[in-house]
C-alpha cells in the first residue's frame, strides 16, 4: 500500500503540490500523469527517500520491497542473466550467505543456506528471469552476453527486466515503454496485469495507460487528484469538469455584472438605496469562480518543401547489411508523395537498418535505391543523441 498524507513537495522556490492525501491499495495499477515539470518523477524520488518532503508524510513499503528502474546502469562484464537475477534480493542474499558459509566451513550455516536456496527455488527464479528477458525482446543467446556488450537502449531493457524480477509490494515505473518495441509493450502490459504489487506508472503513451491502469492520479494546479478508470476515463471526466467550471464562471460573471449594474445605477437614489445596499451584500457573498486557464499546447509545424517529387523513393532488389553480414535482401518498394508508412518487425529484423539506408546513412550492399530529384529527408534517429554527436 502507498499512502500520501497532507503531502507537500517543492523544487527550490516553486511549489509542486500541497495538502495531497491519497491512498493506493494493494494491487492497484495507477497512471501518474501531468505536464512536464509538474512533479511526477519528483514524487517517485520522495517515495524512495531520495528527496525530503516539505510537508506531510509518505507511508510506503520498506525500500527492500519497492522496485524501480535504475537510472544509471553500470557497463559490467557480468552476463545479462546474472545482472537481471541481481534484482532478486532474497536470492542474492541467500547466495551471499552460502558463499560466506563455504569460506568459514560452517556446516550449520551451509545447511541453512542450502535450505533457503531450495525454498526460494533458484531454478524457478532463473527460469523467470529468462522469461522476462524473452518477453522484453532478448534472444536466448543474449543471456550469456556481458552487459557491456549491449547498447544504451538494450541496457535500459536489462534494467527494466531486473526491476520486474524483484519481489516487491510497490512497483514504480517511469516511462517503461520508451525503449520497447510493440511486441515487448504488449508483453509488459500482460505481465503488469498478472503481478500482485501496487503499480504506479509514469507514461506519455495513452494507449499503454488505457490498457493497464485502473486509476489515474493527475498533477495540476498544485494538487494531485484521483480519477477512477484509465486515461480515457480520466480525460472524459477532466474535460467535463472544465466545461462545468467554465459554465459556472460565466454564470458568476453574469450575476456579478447584473448586481454591480444595479448598485451603480441606484446607490445614489434615496428611494433605491436600501435595495442597492442589499444587492451590494449579495455581491460580496458571491463565490468567485475562476475560468479554466488556457493551456498551452505543443504544435508541430512542417514547412512546405520547395520541391516535392511525385515518386520520393524507389528500391529495386536492395541488399542491406553491415560488413559481411546481410540484414535485408531483395528489398523492393516505392514511396510516393503523401504516403504514411509504418515499419513493423521483431527486434533485429532490420527496421532501423532500412531507415538508415533511406536517410542515406547506410550504403546498400547491392541493388539500387533511387531518390526523387530535389528530395530532402528529415531523420530522427533511434538514438538521437548519438546522431547529434555524429
């Protein structure tokens, strides 16, 4: 269970929220949403004890029973499977106890350590670790690869796998789908629905939130408000609240304007002075209702190209790969002006390889890839930071 009691948090001089009281019962799956900078990750840090609260209290399970994805992943030479198993604290503690007992030749401790490992069922835990790795898109052979041998995105998947394997009462996930493909996201959704811990998820993927969340916590206007249901249910309820607030605000403005007009018109007339004074008191008793503040929206604008050929790309028996390794062969396609195309495939199928070739970052090993005259290509890479550094 997670309980926030009169919680107040701030970043520097800026208050994020005040007087927040919420309860997350065991097993509930919660979507934590809010604009960038509203304090979603800050709440996670406070729950983990990494940040002091400015008021109120947080009642959460012991840190040993809270699972969260590490931000920094050490590039070690340990095999991937051992890195993931490292998330299972009881198993690691039992292994350490066994190793210590062997060093000291303590038969009693050895017997006890073996009994604990047998009770934990190390084989079943290892099988679970392999299942989690497979679900997140790793090949069976990847289990033996050192962590150092994986790219940044795949290391993030390893960190997620390690977190999912950890026995926990509270699971905190901050953008868990960022480095996952479609198949892995579907697997993660299924896994989260089966596990018994309370789950709090930060995500900008509304479809992911719709499929896994039973409750939504929304951060806005110095508060965290609870909404029953998934993201779509929250959105409908939130917009209805805004509509009602706007309607009430307009009614307040009309009533206040009418009363003020009467007061201004008749307060100087002796025959109407008592009525004007009564209207003035009514005006003072009115509860002001603020209109909904207009929220800024992000809008993308794509400038019109100077020249737009009808046929943008033509691929004819293109072969793509790296060195002597071929990833894609016999590729044929045509892209015309106005097409909207999605590229799907399992991990390692060659999706990014194809996009690199289209963008001109990878030269085909064979075949012909023709670009329309005057074609300009915008390219947002999978690992954009690496692209910017290049």
